[in-house]
C-alpha cells in the first residue's frame, strides 16, 4: 500500500485481491454511482457483483474522440437526472480516458464530489491513477481543458492485466520504463531485466507497478500542481504527444512516449548532455522489447507546428525534458531552429534503419 | 489592503484610486485578455484606457440566464481561437455573474490560468470577490456546476458604485448586513448606523466594504473549501436561493438574502434560539432601509420542494444557518415537517402586514 500526500487530502493506493469485497465496502446505498468503461464491462460483467446497481452505472465509450468536454457534460446530465448529490461517491472502472472524463466531471459537479478509482489498464495502474491531473479534449485540442482532482482512494487489481491487448501492455510498460529511467540505475536495470523476460511478465508486474507509483509519488508530492519538478515527468511527452497527433492517435500513448524518449535522448546526445552509450543502451531496450513501427516523419516543419500548438510550447522555443544520465533529467528550452531540424532529420534517417518498420 | 490566505496562493485585495494605472501594471503584451460585462463597458469605455486592447476583450452578457456551462464554453472557444496560453492572464471587470463564468473558464482552461478581478458591483466588492467559489447554472439548476479558483489579485475601485442602480446597491448592502450581523454587536451597530444615513452612504461605503471583506476573510481562511465553519456564510441563503428560484430571479441576490435572513430569524425565534427583541430589531432595519416587496408565498409545499432541490438539502431535513444572537450563528438540521410549515405560514401571514407590499 502507498499513501499519496496531496494538498487536498491524502489518499491510499491499495493492491487488492478480492475486488468484490473492495467494491462492496465502498457502496453506500442511494449515494453511489458508477462509471465503467464499456469494454471492461463486456469482459467483467459476470465477475463484478454489480447486478443490483445497474441503474446506477453509466457506461463510458473510452476512446480519444469521446474524451471531450461534451462527453463530460453528457455524464453531468445523467447525474442531474439521477439526482446525484454533493455527498455521493462515484466509483470509476477503466483506463486513463475513463479516469480523465470521470474525474473532470466529479471536479466540477457541485464544486467537487468524491471519486474512487479501479484502474483497469497497466498505464492507469502504474502512472495516471495518482497525481490528480485530468484533461479532456476541446475541438481537437488534446487535453486543453483540465483540472486537478485527486481520487479518494485507488484500488489496484492486477488480474485486470490478463485481458489487456498487447498494445495496452506495451503502452503501460512505456510509462513504467520512463519512470524507472528517471529514478536511478538500479531501477533502470530492474526494468530492463523484466523486459528481457517479457514472457514471464507476471513475475514482475506487481513490483513494476508498485515501483512506478512510488517513483511518481516522490515527485508529485513535491509539486502536485505541476509548476516545477513535476515537469520532468513530461520526459518523452513533447514529441510523444506530437506523434500521437501527427498519426491521428493511431499509436498508443505509452508507445508514443517511448518514441518521444528516444528522440529526446537523441537530441540530448547531439547536444552532448547524454553519452552515446546511454542513448544506445536505452534505444536498444526499446527496440528489442517493443515491436515499434516507427513512422518516418517526412514533414519536420509540420511536426514542429504540432508541438508549438502543444500546451508546453512557448514562442519559438519548446521546453523539453532531457536525460543527462540514467536517473538524471533536466528541463531545457530548445530553439525551434535549423539546428533542431537537422538533428530531427538525422534522427529519422538513422532510426528508419534502426527500428523494424 | 487585505491579504487573503488561500491553500493555493495568498492574494491581495487593494483599494485603488487610479484604475488605469492598476490596469496598465497588469497588462503583459500578447499575454493578456479581458472579460468585461457589457453594461460596464457601456458606462466606462471612455474612462478605461483599453482602446489598444479591444481585440483582446470579450464582452459578457451578465444575466442569470447566461451564467451557464455553455456560456463558459463560448468563452473557452474564443480563447482557443485567440491562442490564449497557460501563462496568459485574464482580467475581469464585472459583478458576480461575470466573475462566476470567468473564474470557472479560467479554472478549467489548461488546468487553471490566472485571473485578476476588478469587481464593479457592491455585492462583488464586498463579498464574492474573495473566497474562490464560483458556480454556473446547468439546465436550470442554479450553481450546480462549480469550482474553487482564487483570483491572483483583486482591485476595489469604489467609484464604480456611483453608476449602480438602487437595486444593486441594496443587493450589496444585503450581504454586507449579513456579514456584519455575523461578526458582533459593534459591527452590527455600525452597519445599522450607516443604513440610517443611507443618503450619505458615500461616507461609509469604503469602510463597509473593507469590514465585510475582513469578516469574510476570517471565515474563509479557516475553511476555504466550505466543509465546516464557512457554511455559516449561508445565513439567509437557504430561503434566499429558494425565493430567487420561486420568483424566477426577479429579485436580486442580496435582497433575497435579506428576506432569507428574516425568515431564518423568525424560525430561530420560534424555536426559542433567538430573542424576539433581536428578531424584531433586525427585521426593523431591513424594513426601514430597504423597500422590500415581500412576495406572499401561498404555496409553501412548492417553496420547500425548491429548497429540497437546492444543493444544501438532504433527505427530509434542510441544513439551515440560524442566528442565536447578534454575532452568533449555528448550523441546524431542520425537519421539513408540519411544524416548519406552520411556522412558515405564520411568517407569511405576519410579514405581509409588516413589509410594504
């Protein structure tokens, strides 16, 4: 178990074995409502004892196109009709998208109602479930609207992983890898070892999730509102987000982040912050673990335009997180100039040969 | 000047004489946008030196029907088109409605951007400008959606009062009176004295505003998120809100609160918490100062239904704030039963004769 210190209230993350017991302990009759990812329900409707509460379940279509402010409003309309009160509690089952729209809706309903989270994806379990951040899309701008709203409690039920598709496992491992690299060589090596034995992931997964949350906890407790140190968690995200956008969300978030980390490392290496050895070592882990279909970006200006529109950009610089060695990240403003374009062109030329395409 | 301690950041409330100086100190070229109540602009467009920034002004229709989540979204759309960044600042001129939709929009845009407030109504100057609460209407449910978002700074420019309509002066005085009653006999008497010399309000107004904010500051600093002591500020609001709803917002907020205080005091008196002397003394101030057109509520069941739908109600009880003596308020759960209906019927029968109708 972990306890996350938040400016609003501290909250626990528990690793649970009996999911129905945890659910039934949370239900207060007449004051509980559920948000459940439709796909999760399709897989687990028999396993979850919620037959008596079906009237109180709202099923979420958890796709990026439905992670908008208007989807939040649809949920709020239902809550209004169902007369959900300020003291009600919302129990959420799903991954990051369900969390995003659910937590956002909870935040603005009566100035904040309590939500309890059962993350069902590896990404949500190991990363997004803590930290209180949520964002929704607004007229095609990703996460332009958002709030901070911490869950009251998080319950991690590892067996959910068994029904995930391989892309979703990879997506989670992407953020897990990012967090372990950011910590130190010991964590990096543990992660690397687990990736080498991917067929035996079960033996490692709980520890990987636990360690990821512990690493993230140390950072968000210092900077819950993302105004300083927490920004290092954006490692891999500047180009990662751009790639998601550039490819119309065809690649998953964690994979985009892996690719973004690799570009970021290449830039850091070209700027003489990161050793070639570290750059290649990490690239090699990414290459051998994940079957990345790295897109060859031909239009670098377009890619940079996408980044400029991203919320982290400002004027003709982008704030990037660069790795200087395993366990060391720094923030740097990088000029969107010829030099960067040259580095990026070289990267795509080299990586096209490097990644299996 | 006052400094308000908030869980997010402390912020200052300054009483200013030179409004254009204050504005120009706030403007950062290319990173400043304005929200201005249309009525304020009609009255002050010549006085405010904003001619160079008209492209960055969004004019707000500050009426209750336009204080909805959809009006917030309209503002966000403009900000998106105008490429307002996370580090932009929004400067708001207006009363409570403009504040509500503006602060709400600021809170959810990029997880919170800074806003600076020039309250233009007496109600906003003396009460709503501090405390970080904002609420918007949602399909006719008043303030059902909301967030807490403190301003970065508040600038009180007393001369704005000169162009207010008498109803708006009264509305502000309603909340001022509430705050002074809640403090102690000394403040109550000062307020009473100023009301007796209403023609000479100018001599008192700055002190009344200052004292109101100071009284409110003491309470919100103890309980910014409204989970305990801050609820006493709802004194007069249970029936006040209901009356606003019952009369379709035909009476102003502060006046509704005065009326709500009077009912609350009558209930408190009938329950033997408040002396008849205090009940009548306050009623008399209300009667002689404000030309209240007290509606005779014939359908008490309907009024109670409206209250039950109000967010502060739960089951068959309503949480009311009752005055026990000047300077002393307490929270009490009041049963929505025959006894209450009898008290209310007596109240309307008596008050019909009391207030000029």
